[in-house]
């Protein structure tokens, strides 16, 4: 695939997006809680897939992600969002520690 050349403006937009990715993910996860409470049964699988993608990108512990996905309960997800906002649950806490 050919390298794409972006204008300076486009480069700034892309850079700002990735600099603010954490806040964007937090906001989207909060919005998904509301959407899941209001969603029809037909919409829920797509929304839960988005939740899983965001939680994985946040690098939360796998056991925590699995618990949320197994329960498929918006209240459980809301609790995770609350813990993220309060700082009791941190991004990257699912990383494996490497020893050299």
C-alpha cells in the first residue's frame, strides 16, 4: 500500500486525535452505558462489541473485561466507568509485567 501524504493541517488533526484518545474512549464508554440501557435487543450485540473493543484498547485486566462481557449488564459497565473516573481502576492495569 502506498504511503499517503497528509497536509500539515491533516497531520495536526491526526496527532490531536491520538493525543486525546484516552478522553475520547472515556466519553464513548460513558455514552455506551446510556445507549445500552435504551437499546433494543437487536442493537445490543453491536454495542457490546464496541464496549469490548474500547475496554481492550484501555488495556484493563482481562478478568475485568471478561466479567463485564459475561454479565452483559449495563449496570456492571457503569460501575467500571465510575471506577475509571474515580481513579480506582487505571488504564494499562492489565499489562503483564516483564522481568529481565
